[in-house]
C-alpha cells in the first residue's frame, strides 16, 4: 500500500518572547487503509499534530503531504479542495455538537457548504448516513441534548463521514463514554474502516483500545516521537523506557499486585525544553550522554524505531 499521509519534520511553536514547542521535529506516515495510533501523556502534542494535519494549526516548520500533494503551505491551508478528504471526530460529543442545531442540520452541514441541495434531498442523505452509524430516521429533527453520549458520538461520526474522507482523525473518540458504550463505538469504527477502506489517525490514552484497533503505534513524549512500530511488536517488546512505563501503568487484574507505579515524576516544562533526552530525569537508565544530547529516532530492527541511547533489550 502507498502512503496517504506523510509528515516530515513537523514543528509547532507558540509565543514570541518565550516560545513553547508543542511539537518538535515529528515525522511519520500513514498508508492507505492503515490505522495508526498516537499515544502519550496529556500535553505531549498529539492533538496539535492532528490540528496541523487538518490545517487548523499552521505548522511553524516542516512539511505535510496528502496523497503526494503538499498541504502545509499557506495557500493550501486556505483552500477547501483537499479538505473533504480529511475529517475529524473530537473527544467530547457533548461540546463538539452545536446544541442549537437539529441533527439533520448538524450532519448535513458539510454538504451545504459545498453545494446547494433541496431540503428533501438533504434529509434523505442525512437519514442514510444516520442509518450507517446505527441511528434511525426518527432522530433527524432532534437536538443533541435529547441523545445519550454514545448516540451523540455516532452523530459526530456520521457528520465526519458525509463527504467520504480518505483519512479520519479520531481524537480520543471514546474517552468521554462509559466502558460498555466505548466497545460499541470501537466496533462501529472498525466496521466503517473496513467498509469504506479508510485510514485512521487514532489518538488515545487507552492502550487497550489502541491494541484492539491499530496497526501501528507512535509513542509521543514532550512533543517528540520516542518509539514507533507495529502495535503488537511495541506492546509485546517495548524498546523505550517511557513506553515500558506506560504499559506498566495499566492495571492488570491477573497480577498479584495489579496497581503499578509506572513512571515517576513530571515531564519538563515546555518553556524550558532540555537540549537532551527529555525523559532523562525520569529514567533509571539515563547516563551522561542522555543529559547532553537529543536522541534521534532510529531503527531498532526491521519494523521498529526508537529514540533512546540505551533502549531496552529485545527478548530472545
């Protein structure tokens, strides 16, 4: 499969007098029909990457290509021509849907922006889209407050799909939902991805969710990717100490002591980013080189990349 999205050396800085590096020199790709997950602590830059890809936050440096065409330039960020090929589902369905709009208008809004449709045809299209996500025609004229959280997220997914995008960005799409509803939404997303042959950029804190839906995973720490590889390989044998700590922090009911401490301490401030490995103060393996030099993301094996001077050993 060919690459659908290529992000090269993406950086995003905010501020003038004291710059904040929200994202620093991030590179990755997403192939056709591939699900790539991005994980990491809150504030590590995951959502900033997503907004940069969508053109909602112009990158400070770097290049973003979609299907071989650069979309990170100012000219393309202003153009609507390519926007129909990318869409997003936000984390909180309670805040991402306008409470004053009926479902028929919420879901039909992307169509109205591109073309003038008779009201009857718009309703028919929206009804079909709602059925695809498990809702009924009777929901067309209701308002968001009349739905449960899971139903609202189905509405948000329906709206994201109306223009038949090729890449769907999912920013914590199940985080605000009950556990039982999370499973339903994940099943729906798998079915949609298979039926429409979509690519996903799946942003999540939930490692179990990532393992169940993603093909590859990108682990971010303080605005940089520190590990990348097939999700099964990374979760089975993590090479970066931070990835290991994330996995250890997940409770396991089969363990005698299921609650683990994970990683201790706090990430450095984005205002005082160290010119070194940003994880060195929280890492038991850190040496002098870790405190003086920024590690590059290099191949650990044929399919696995890691940014660490002292990666964890591969299991034999």
